[in-house]
C-alpha cells in the first residue's frame, strides 16, 4: 500500500528551486492522501498551488481551526503584504476544489477542547466522500485502515504570548485592532495609503512572520509497538552536500512547524509515544529564539532535520542551535530548497520471535 503525506509546502520568498522540488516530488498520477498545514505563513503554504497542479488530487487537508477574528486578522495582513494566499485562508474549499476533504483541528486553548473525547478517525474512510468537513480535538489519532501500525496525531498549539507582541506593535503604530479582527475589508480601504502598507509590512517582518498564534504539531509514527510485539527501526540516508550516511534511530517523528519550544513541552504533548520517537524537526527553521534544548533532552537519541531557505534574512538556522544539538549528541540535518538536499527515512519492522532473535518483516 502506498500512502502519500505532505506536511507544509512553502518557500522563502520566491524560489525557482522550491517550485521544482515540489513539482517533481510526486507524479501527475499520484494522489496526496493527506496534506497537513501547520499554519498560514507564506513560507509554509506558498507552494501548495504547485502541489495541486502537479498531482492528481489532494484527498484530505488537515489544518488548524481558526476563529473568525484570527481569520480576519490574517486576511487583512496578507492583503497588504500582497501574498497570494488569501483564498487559502478565507475559503479552503474553493481553493482546493470539490474533491478535497477537510479536518479542522481545535487549538489546545479552545473552550470546546477536552482531552477525553479523542476517538480515532480512519483517513481512508473519511476521504471516500467529497467535500467532507469535520472538526476534531488536538490529539485525535488519524489512522490508515485498521491493520496499519502507523498513524498521525495532530496537535494545534496556540501561543497566546505571540498575540500580545503583535497587538502591542499594532497599537504603537495606531492601527485599529478591533477592525483588523472584525472587518475583513478593513485594509481594502486602508491599504491605498502607502505608509500604512509599509508599516504593516515592517510589523510582519519584525515578528519574523509570526503573526499566526497557532502552529500545528504532528506526530507521525508507530501507533502501538508493544502490543504487536514489534519494534520499528529506521535507517536514514541523508544527501546533504557531499555527506551521505546511514544509521538507525526510532521511527516516530514530530513535525513542529513554527512553534516555540520554550512554550510547548513536546515530551508531555506526545508522552504516549515518547519511546517511539527518533526524529524531531527543529521548530521555526532553527531560530535561536524558539529553541530550548531541555525540551529535546526528554527524548533518547534524536535526528533533527532543520528546514530553511538558503536566502533567508533571519540567519536561520542559528549556529548556536546547531552547536547545542551536536554537543548534546543529537544529530542536526540541514534541509533547504537545493535539489541535493534530501533526507530519507527507510523504516524496517522487526518482529520479536520467542527465541528473542529479530526477524525482518
Ligand atoms: Zn516559517
């Protein structure tokens, strides 16, 4: 069985390389079974339209549930920034077309969110219909049929501190926050003024794109190794510059988007899977402001991909992040838009026989 998943799909500014990486990653005959969107920043969603045009279909999209206010604020910002992702934020159904289904994930600070009510959803059953749309809690497992040993667990973390920084910056420059949050047409009339546009742009840049409070984490990994008497080991093949190597780590992975590891305890969010995790993507492209080594120390032995654009102006990834990871015996891997920058994980499942020998299945 093959099952294609994509977590975020974007580029730093406009990059020819990124377009060709996306357009050649899958064939025109292939479906993307599930696309996960961590949040609506340009560098995480800008090449989704290329993904749509270079594949057969996108069956299911899993994305953070936004409140009306969050949506309006993003719409007002993105209109002024002239970033072509307005339709994706405003009306995902019309952006993706009638054959795509949607799973919206409540944030962990949502009033309707309760940790108990997290019954699993089978992605294959769900994608049988068209234009299906449901809302789930953070932490709900998304399965691939009954027999699969692999599943996905999205967790929409909301960083309320982030909002404070943004509101402060807007207030100082005299923006009407109430209208930015409640009137999606606010900047339509205001943006004719060049200075206003410039001001909003500089606020966006000063917060290094973090105008989204949400960043949806994702666990992608074994569902329950022990009950099946089976352990999973992955071998990694990294083609980074001229260096190729192969080694074994646990197969489970956490994708982190632009979350701040000072604010979200990955080890507690995914405590159930802590023994299965061997890969954690370094949050926010390796920014030193969102990095906390103590969070990673909750895990055993880790390989840590860091994704970034080579031309970014935020000095991502920070040298001190890479050094700290290495000094703590974790293995950072730098991934960018260059075609030779590839990180592959091959997963082998071993059954534990009675005589304790491992046999590959
Ligand atoms: Zn980003």
